[in-house]
C-alpha cells in the first residue's frame, strides 16, 4: 500500500477547520484534522510543505512517518508543526483501521470503558443564568459541567470610575471583556456556593481561569474554592509560569487542570514528574495526533494524572472523533470537553457522535468512523471569526 495523494481542506461550516485527506493506491483513504485557531494559513502552508514527502510512502508505517515529519522540518515542534503532523497522523490511523476492519480504539488496545464522560459549558451573565444552564445540561444527562459567569470572568461594562479613560467606551475592533481580578477572586467562590446549594456536592463542576491571575492570586482563589470540591481548576496560571506551579500546589488541595495551549510531551513532562497537575488538557489535534496522545497518556499514567482534552468548537469533528477513540482506550482518561456542532458541520462531516446521558461513544466502524464531504466543505470558505479580547478595567491588554 502506498500513499498517492495528500489533500488539505480549509472550511468554515461553523469555525475554521482544517481536514487532511490521505489517499492510497488501494482505494482506501483516511481523514485527519489539523485545526489551529488563528493559525489556519500557517498550518495549511506547513501541510503543503510536508505533503510531497508522503507520496509513495507506506501509510502503515505510522510511527516512522511521524518521526520523519517531526525531524524533517529541522525547527522541530511548535503549535503549527504539531497540528499539521496531527492531521497526517490521524489520517494514517484512519487508513490502518479501515485496512484492519477495526475501529481505531481497538488498535489502541481496546476499550477501557464503554462511553467517555464529556463536559459542556454553562456561561451565564449572572449566577441564576449559569445555574439554569447547569440544570439544562443535567437534564440532558451531563455528569460534568464547566461553570463561568462571563466566559472570561469579565465584569461586563467598565465601572463608571474608569469610563473617562477612553471616551465612548470600547474603541477596540473586537468584542472586549473587562477583567477585575479582585472582584473575580471574590465572585467565583460565591458562584460555587450558589451552585452547590442548588445541585449538591455530587455533580462534577469546575471552572476555567483562562490564565488571568498572578501566581499568588491563583493560589488564593484555589484555596478559597476548596470547600466546593471542584473536579479541577482549569488553567489557573499561564503555561509560561512553570515555576509558579510549585507555589500554587503548595497552597491548595483543589485539583488543577492545565495545558491546552501547550504543544508537546516536552511541555507536560516536567509537570507530570513533579505531580504539579491532576488533569492535562493538550488534545491529540494539537500534540501531534493519536500516536503522540497515546504516549502522553502513558507518561501521565504512573502519576495518576488524567486526561481532560481541550475540545471547544474551534476544534472540528474529525479531531473530536480521534479524541473519543483515544479517550475510550487509555486507562487514565478523566473527562473530554465536548462541542456541539451546527447543522452545516453535520452535513459536511458524517459520523459525528452524539453523547447519550453525558457519555460519548465512537462509531463502531473501521477507522475513525467519520467521512468528509469535500464538495460541500468547499461551499464554506475561510471566515475570520472575531474572538473576545480581555482587558483589565484600566484598559491594559490582558494576556489571554
Ligand atoms: Mg480553557
């Protein structure tokens, strides 16, 4: 079996997704995904560069091809390379599954569980609105919910005392949330008190800080959240603040989840070795694919650190399918972030799984169990999607 073509498709039925199709001389083809929000053109260019290297190669030599693509670029690693390699890697696993007549999770060692627990986001503008959304997810069978007041914990309109700083309110081009660390640190435990009063202690709840706090602020928040038994506190610090994870860990028993904007096992390994986190977030699509996701899980397993793969809707359904297969197979699975896709995405990609009772299941088909309609994908060209920016209340740009 030989690779005859590698095609990359940039399509925006909902968000911008990059799908990679690898074709072979035996008619079997595979799909992968290399989506990387805000770096779509860079990833497409990298795929254009590496695709000719794959022509004529044996697609079943997944391990060797992974390292070939990784080493070949010389400037190894980085988010763009890892996404591009992930797209290729997933497609090769899809081909292998089709050739073997088995779902990919079977090739990864078989199922460690039937369904994988998924979570979704409750983001109200008030405690009451957030609670209503939590209740709706619980009604749908969700067992884990991420809870926020405002996606980034913003205070909405700027306090009046700052209004004169930039006359006429926001002059920025993109939607802007304003963040007041002091108010935020006081507010989040109150949100959890409100939700625990309503839903009890059993429901798994957690919260995403989006890396907006200083180390000592993060320590204070994590400590104050201890009575509310979070499943984990997500991204309490920026990944660059690696030294500060020790400080944070020493101050709290709130479990910590980290790493959605990290890029490889090399970023996560020191956090594993020192047991500074409890859940890792780096998903297959941003870490080099299924092959690398299996290695990262193996590195985390001896420390009882579990997966919580990043999976918002700027990651598409092919990558989601790959994450479900990996999550079903690995022993140290924790939870999987879930994105619901719109009708257009369901039309472009077939085989998207729908969670039942808060659990997602892979398709019981050879390979990843998904297919992409190329003609339809071409009808949804790249679209610039504005994403909210976060500023401190005095107008200073926030890092995240
Ligand atoms: Mg996050």
